């Protein structure tokens, strides 16, 4: 709203003047009264051309309002009428009324002149007037492009013809490019011949080898390689995001699932199935071995073979899976024969050792998906003659060559050193000999090394001491030194030993399992077991828990998982659960994740299942008296020492 100031002019009419004239002659009296009214306006804004924004107007300065009043604009026709007044018939009603009021005081010419002048109290020049700019959105700043409606009927024949025409055009461009290259090569040969003739020498003929045939590679449309940096990494991240959305419910269970029924049954627990890992070509294979990465918490390797170790030969593969992408493996390495065992290096997360069914020991660098094999044993360099049953890395000092041990069905326990050019082997034990090896021949007590080695385990705190299980049921303890091998024989089982493992907290305790349905816990240098457990079926694998010294997991050939806590209860397991409810699937191996409370169980038909332990199965038990003063490792040692003292007595 704009404030206006307008004078109010009160003139006495002629009749009133005549009445006053009768009383006495007086001069005409004109009274002028000036009044101004301006309504106060709040929240008023004005556009500022300097800053380009609207600003709020503060105060009640009326001069500002006067300067911004719109000027009086006179229409051109009205201006012409004022300059050239018409006759009385053409005057409008307003002009006639003005003349009737002021005809005795002002002439018509002066009245028209006064009427044509602008109001002095409402005058503003054009310089003070501003143009208001309306804001527009980005989409309407330009004129819309012209559009035309077009419609046509297209059938399969027209689409096919269009594709064929486009394909012929692309082929023609390719042929033209090839012809241009051929002409360029021909011109280059002409230049070479001219240079040779100019020097007086003939160009030497190109030697052709009759055994080597050069064939130009066939170029196919659409088979070119896209050299886009970072494309593989972006695709991998996108694939993991999609899988995370697909398996979101399983991921939530992996992080937050807790079995509420454990509060009402303190001596029982349960296993929750999580992801199931499989490959397209793993239906006809058996998961022979599993190994978690000690460096990356979500990475593990799985070895696949055609059947049992020593069975019929066939192609196998080594797959690397991650918990972030359970749909497909990260790496797939195919082999001409079955892969029987696998092991990660404890410090170098990209180094993987594997044993094949033909006796080959292979070292993989899993960072390269195209050429991962860096070394493999050969027949001329100490290759095993029968399938390899177990491989194990050992820690080495910085600057030393990497070292791995392997045991095979040919009876050899071999040490392999990775050099710059090849693998150097050293035989440690040979179980097919009737006597001890030459290194141990000086011992007074000679022990017969009967049977074939099936598994091996190194003591965590001293890798010079290892355990070897054989198919006759015995377990040998060997002390590897520079000059002598001290042997101790444990009469462990009556059938083949499937697996051996040292306790992660108490390094003098180890566990063994066998085909004779039993799992036994041993104390080093004691020839009688501490605990003997009968699982009712052939035991395929056993592993200690990384968080508790008294918890271990064993799987049987019937596909059942047994979880024991020896500190809570020795005679019965806390949990017995089958892998598949509808049909029985034989299990072959089991592995405990060193970072999360989950286990992996592999078996026939390529089944590879992850299971999460309930709170009762992963509970850390503490004594009420003085528990806060001890560290976790000391508490676990005390638990195992109590078990040893109880069972030895």
C-alpha cells in the first residue's frame, strides 16, 4: 500500500457568496486545509538491486513512500484532447462539472491548463521509478522447444531389418578400417624397399618358420574390452549392496539374534542356521576342508573334491567366500584333480596353501584372479605320490623363507620352503619305513611308525612340537629339532584318526576324533585320555572354541553337530542339531570363526552352512570369588586346570 497526501480544497459556492454580498461587500475567501494520512504497513519488503534479494523496510519515513509513488501517466488521446479542446457537445461530464464550479473565478483555458498539470503532492519522476523483477524457476527460464506428435506402427520384421542394417553398417566400417590399415602397411613396405634400393642393398627376406603359423585374431562385434578404471571395484561394491538387501533378515540375525529360551534352560543351547554358500558346479562335489582367514574376519576358503580322500579322481576347485556376499564366491580356482586340504598363512592374508588329490602341494596368491598359482611341487622336486591329507603354515621370522608342512597318504611328512624360483622340500618323517628315520636312529627307544598319516597339528606356542594322526588310530608326537626327532606314541583310537587340534588357551591339551565314534581329550605326555566321549557315529571333524577353553564342536558323518562345554557338563552335549531336517547329508569338516561366534560345516553335495551359537553355548564362565582380579586368559587356564586335576585323579 502506498501512502497518498492529497489537499482538500473547500470553496464556497456562488450562492453563499451572494448572500454574504447582500449583507456587505466582501472579497472572496478561500480556505485551504491540508491533511495527511498514512497507514502503517508491517512486514514490508523491497527488492535491492545491489544484493539481488528482497529486504525488509524498517521505520515510517513517508518520503520514501512518496518517492516510490507511480507517476501520473496521461493517455495520448487525452493529452491531445487537452491540447485541442473539443466543443461543448464533446466534453465529458467531469469537465462540465468543473466549469460549472469555477466559471466565475477561472477561465476555461486556465482551468484546462490547471487540470493538465500533475498533482504536486503526488509527483514522481521516471528516474525514481523501478522495475519489479519476478523470479522464475530454472525450468521456465527458456522457451519450450517445439514438439511434434509422431506415431508409426512397428512390427518384428521392421525391428529385425533395422538391426540387420545397423549390423551391416558396423561390419562395413570394420572392413574399411582393416583395408585402411592394410594400405598403410603396404605404403610402409614401399618406403622400406625404396630406402633399400637407394642404398644399393636389398631388403632381407622375412624368415618364416614352417612350424609357426601366424593367425590374425578374429574380431567380433561386442567382444572388445572396456578399459574403465575402477569398474570391477564399483561392480563388486554394488553386488555386495544388493546382496545385503536380499539377505537383510539373515544379517540382522547374525548381529542381534539371541535365543531367549536360554534363560530358562542354562544347560542347553541351540544353533541358528545363517547363510548357505554354494557354487554352480559344487552339486556333485564334497567340501573336503574349510579354513578361516586369520587376518580378515569375514573371509574363508573351501576345498572341493569328487569324493573321499583317495577315492576316484576328478576335477575339483578351491573357492574363497566372504560373509558380505554369500551368493557367489570371491575367487574360484579350478584344478585338474580334487583339492583335499587348504590353509591360510597366519600373517599374510593373501597366501593360501592347498593339497591336491594327485599329491601336488600348491601355493596360491589369491590377489590375482587370473594367475594365482605361484609355486607347485613337481615330480622331480619331491612331489607326493599319493593324495595330500593336510597342509599347515608355520610362522617364520622376517627375512626368512615362508614354510609350510604337508602330510600325504604316501607316508611322508614334508617341510616346504618357498624360495624365489622353486619349492625346496625336506622329509621329516616317513611312516612306511619299518624303523625310525635316520635322524632318530640314535634314540634308545625305537617306536614303529605304522600306518599312513591322515592329519597334523602344530602346538601354538612351540611349533617345533607337532602331532600326527594315522589311519591305524595312533597319534604320534614329534619334536622337530636340528639333529633329532623325539617321538611319543599315544594309543588314541581303534580306527583312523580324522582330526587333531591343540587347545587355544591351554597349550598342553589337545583333542582327537576318529571313525570309531569317539572324541578324546588328551594331556600332553600322558598316554591315557582325560575325557572320552562317544557320539554314536563316525566323527568327521572337531575344533576347539577360540573364546573358551572348555567348549568344542564336533560333526559326524550323519550330519549332526555336537557342542560340548566340558566345564559345565562332560557326559552330555549342550546342543545336538542336524544340518538338514528333511534329508540326511553327511558332514566332512567343521571350522570355528576366530572372531565371531559362528561355525562353518561342510559336507557332501557341496553343502556349506554357517551356524550361530546361542548365548548358553558361547557364555564365558567366571568364578564368583576373585573373578575380577584375573584376566580372561587366566580364567580359561584355571578352568582347564580344574578339569585336568579332576580327571587325572
